[in-house]
């Protein structure tokens, strides 16, 4: 009986709970709606945090897992359902609240909250968001036309590679003779072999699984070489050298590989690195091959080369043909052939010398200029080039290109290029700012900071034309120096080798030898591994330049460090991510004119910085937590450039009002009030501007009239970079023609307002942006100089038709725009302008545009396009090119499935574009993009 009572009680209890729960559905669902809203906000916050993590990992070369992306993207679907429930509740409340409606809404809210909570937990528990995909078997390398004169050498190398009894091949010869060019060509060989298929047909299978390229400079370490190989193989990089060697060995021992080592100066211990040593007696199971280049035959012996190939200088007739290619027939037809052949003879068949001197002579079209060049070459009294220590004789001969530079300022600019390490890709902007900081480009002599940068690009062009600089991996943004040219620059800077301590480059070291700095004028420790400096270094009275950027291990600048450098004028500490403070003793460097603290972790400028009254350049980019004491900026009476882009918001308007020499300002603002205050400082020329959030934006209909903020001369005339980011409400960005009126302080607003110097524009994270409207003017009159446009995370934007006739647009990046349907969506305008569209566009990058169906309605020529990159655009089924589109430089990168699924109306067009396609699975992955290839800041 007791058991029956317990069961009955439990039955009644459960029945009551069920009935009361359902009765509760008829009550006002306000509380449940609020709980649902809070749960959804938490889910969105977690989703945003995970998306930020994914973005960070993708910048490091990883790819988001499909499972993770599916979960993160599913938040948007649930977000829509929650919005509908809330909307239905609000509608029901407005009508007085019907119990039946409440019943339905309550049930939906409870069930949806359970779904939200479940998804929240699943996303929170995601342990692996992204992975690093395996690298491609081969990374293509550039090669030059000079290789057609080296075909016999290439054939010889390929014969050895096909010989199972030859595992190590040494290519040796003097500097500049073409060894690296030959290695580039070997790297690009299609290593496929023919095998008999199961059906009797021949099939192609890879002879080599991995082709690994590594440049081994003079100061290489086993650890550095291990990292290059590990990155190329896509395996982990432990700090312990032995563990890394084991990992490399285990990966390669059962695979076919070809290791290409360029520019060896000493023996490389392959065993210590972890590379399986190729044998003369192979087992026949796997092909293990090593090919290296060196300047000395001795290294071939120490490396145990099974075969050696010496690369000699070119024969006289080949030298003459190469020289003709470099000079050009337009010049050669104007001077006696005998003079040209005399110059060729002085080059002794060295391809590098023939190239450099040939291009230097390409603009000299009189007999007197050529006779003078011969005299300069012969005055060095050069003997025949010996097999060893040939640099001493070669450098004076190569110096002709240096002597032929237009003036001393350009020559000094060239010598400063040698401060970067070997094999370093130098960003053009960094190089130009180095020249500015040394006073070689006088910013004060220009009305506009951009004109000073234009001067810098002109100097780079002159140095490239003289073959003293070469294009980097990204030709538009980078340059590099050939080893021999760099050695020549250092030789010149050291007074012809008489004072080798005048310019010191100590990259890649874990300790700095400060004892050799005593007589130095320029010291560079770029990309070293220095952890600390002595508190009181020796006196360096002549030191003018100190470059310490990219020292990731450096975490402290000693208190008395700067006391030893009384003459220092140039100091670069950027990209040292462990430095958190600058000592007060920086004030002792009274002559300092250039200070770069960008992308460090410094949180506060020292008060004593105000004492640096000669400082002209203060670069503080990417310092998100920086505090600047009041009085510091205004006391820098000679300050010409202040850049706080992507840094903390600096709104000390009184300070900025007292900076009378400032030529260029880069700044981040976060409110409309800040923009208005900034526009009132008419003496400040806005240079780089990041507009973030604008939480106090009160425009009607969620509109932003850009001309309202940037209409004054000071705000618009010098603006080179504009980023509008992270606004959750902006729906329309309006460019409007203004009537001529008096602005703040009497500054006249021009009726033809435009941004004449704007080169880079980014619209990022504007979730609700639907339109970019033009009122009373045309886009190309607003942005006459715009060359780079980046649109990212603008979910509601459907097209960017307005870019169609931007004459100078070179790069177009569109990413994560969910509703983007076409790039160009105006049928009439697109049709009428098909032959005029995008005259300068070199690159189109399309990524994660799920609804993009076409680039344009009609086909266009795209006369300058070199790269089309398509990632995760599943609806894009056609390409906008026509038969006139130049295809010799065009490369189309994409997924093979996407390419094979394209619709072709023109079979001839398809066949002509097929050679242009490159699969992402075989794409050259470069770390250069980390150095912010397309970064706008």
C-alpha cells in the first residue's frame, strides 16, 4: 500500500509539472524572449571570437576546417530564426497579446534557446579550428633569358639526376656567372617519369615527391636550414635541433626528394640537418638527390659531391649576344660596334657584369660616352679574373653602374640598401622611409608627403634600371640586392675595403659584438636573435644609424644603452614584439631625427622623449595600448611625420594644435566628434586615416557623408590611405558634390572636392553597408589616384560597379561579402565601357563570396591583368575575358573543381586560357604575404 502511495504521489507531481509548464506557455513570453536574446548575444560573441582566431591562423598560412566553418556559419541561420521569434513577439505585444500566440511564441523561444545553448557549447568545445595544408611538391622559381645560353649545363645536370649512381651534384663557379639562374631552371623542371599503366597505356607519375629550395647564406646555421626545410615539407619545427633532424629524416627517408642548396660558402652537415645522405650505391627504392651551388671547388670536395659541374663565363659570341639584349638595338645602331665590343671584352664574359653594365649603357648614345665608359673600366687595371678571391677585381669593374648613377644622393641611397641582410626582401616603403630618416629625401622640401614618397619610388626605379636592385617576390612592393651587388655596396661604403668596420651588418646572430662598433657609422642587426644588450656598451662616437628591427627575442633595452651613441640620428626598433618600454635615457640621444617603434608592445612613451627636439619622424604604428604623456608631442618642435595608424586613439587636440612643422599625420579615430575636432586643425595635413566604429554616428537612415568629414584642404589633399572599419549600423556611404562654402576657420570647401592622392581604400567589417552612392560626380573624379581597393566583411553589399573606370586601380580585393552577386552589375555601363574597363588592373582577389555569379555582365579585355585569384566562390561559373585579353602574363589561381565546372561559350577562349590556370594545390606559398603583402597599414 505504501508503494502505491509513493507511485501515486510521483504521478501527481509529474502531471502537475507538465500541466503547469503548458499553462505557463499562455503567459507573457517577455522573460523567455529576454533569455533567448541574451543567449543569442553570447553565441554571437563566441562566434566572433572564434572567427578572429581563424583569421589569425589563416594569416599564418593555415586553412579553416570545414566542420569549424560550418558551425560558425550556422550561427547566422539561427540568428535569423531568433530575429523572427522576437519580431513575432513584438507584433503580438502591439496587438494586446493573444494567449494562443503566446503559447506558440513561448514554445518557439524555449526550443530555440535550447538550440542556441547547444550550438554555443559545440563552438566553445572546438579544439582545432584550422590546420596547415601540406605544401606543393614544387615551388616555381623565376628564371632569366640568359638560361638559353646554359642549355648544355642544364642537360648535363638532368643526366646526372637520372643516373641512380649520382646522388650529390656540385655546381661551382665565380659569383655572378649564372649558377643560381641554372638552379632556378632545375627547380622548374617537370619531374615526371613514364610508366606502363595497367591497361598497357603509358601514364605519368612523379619521379620526385618533394623539390626543396633553400638559400644558404654565409651566416647560416643548422637551425635556420632545418626551419626552411621543415616549412617546405609542412612538418612541425621543434626548438631542439636533434628532434628537428629526426623529424626531417623520418619524413624524407621513404620519399623521393631533390634538395637544391644555393650559395654555399662552407660544408653543410646534411646529417645534422636531418637530410638522408644520397649514396653512390642506391637501393633502387627511393631517389635522394642533392644539388648545390658554390663559388669554390673546395666546397664541392667538402660536400662529397659525386659529380661537379663548373659554370664558366660565357664565350665571346654568347657574351656579345647577351650584351646586345641588355643594351638594345636602338642604342647599338648609334655607336661604333668596335666600342661596344671593347666594353664586352672588359666584362670578361661574366653574365652579371654584362647585364649590369649593358643596361647602364643602354641610355648612352654617343661615341664619347662609350669611350668614357671604356676608360673607366680600363683604369681599374683589372687582371684576368682568377678562380679564387675574384671579388677584389670584380667589384671595381661592377662599380661602373654605381659611378653612373645621377648624383651623390642616389649613390648614398644605394649604399644604405646594404644594411639589410643577405637574401632579404626589402619592402619599398621601408627603404624609402630609411632614406627619409637619413635626410636623403628631404620631406620638408615638399608641399605634400606623398611627393616625397614619389621621389623615393623614382630613386628605386633608377637603381633597378641600373641593375643595382632586383624585384622581390612581390615586384610591386619589394626589392632585393644580389649578393655580389650587396658586397660591392659594402666595399664602397668601407672606402674600397680600407675600413671594413664603417658599415656593419650582423644579422642572424644571438649575440651582438659591440666591440667592433667603436669606429662604425652604420650598424644593422635586422632579423637577429639577440635577447639582450650590455647595460653600458663601449663608446661609439661616430654611430649614426642603428637598425634593430625584427629581433623577436629582444625584450629589454638597458637603461644606459643609448648613452654610448651621442651622434645617433636614426633608430629603428620596429617589429620587436617583446619590447614593452623605452628607457628614459633615450633623451640623451640629442641628435636623433628618426624613431620607429611600430609593432612593438610599448605601452607608454617616456616623458623624456620631449627632449628630442631634433626629431623629425616618429612612427608609432600598430601600438594598440600606447599612452602618450601630455606635452611630449608638442615639444617635438621639428616633428614632420607622426604616424599613429592602427594604434590607440590619440585625441590630445591641444597637443596637435601646437605641432607647427608637421607635414603628415597618420591617426585612428573612433567618434564623429574626433573627426570634427581633427578637421578643425587646418595646419595638419592628413596622410593616413583609420575611421573605426563611429559609435556616436547620428546620421539619418544610417548614412555617412564622407565629404562632410574630409572636405577641407587639410583633410583631403594629402590623404593617401583611408580605412573605414568595424561599424555595425552604417548602411550607405555617400560621396556628394559640395558647393563652395567656408569651412571651419575659414578653410574653403571646394565644390570639386576629391581625394587626389588617395592610393589605398579599405572598407572592412561594415556588416550593414548596402550602397556606395555617388551624388553629382563620378568615382574617377573622386578617387583619381586610387590603386588598391579592399572590401572585406561587408555582408549586404551586392556589387562594386563604381570601380569600373578607375584608371589607376591596380589591385581589387573582395572577401567575405555574403550577398555580393557581381563585381560590375550595371548592364548599360558595363556594355558601353567593356573596352575601357580596368585599364590598369593587375590583380583581382576574390575570396568567400558565396553568391557571386559573375565578375561582369559582359566580356572585357582587362589589358593589364596578371593575376585572378578565386577562393570559395562556388556560384562563379563564368570568366569576363575575351579573345583580346593578353594571356602571356595572366595567371588564374583556383581550385581544380571550380575551374573544371566553369561554363564556356567560346571553346577557343577556354583553350587559350587553360595554360594560364594554376591549382592552389601546387601554388607557391610564400611567407612574404605575412609581411603584409596586401596590408594597407
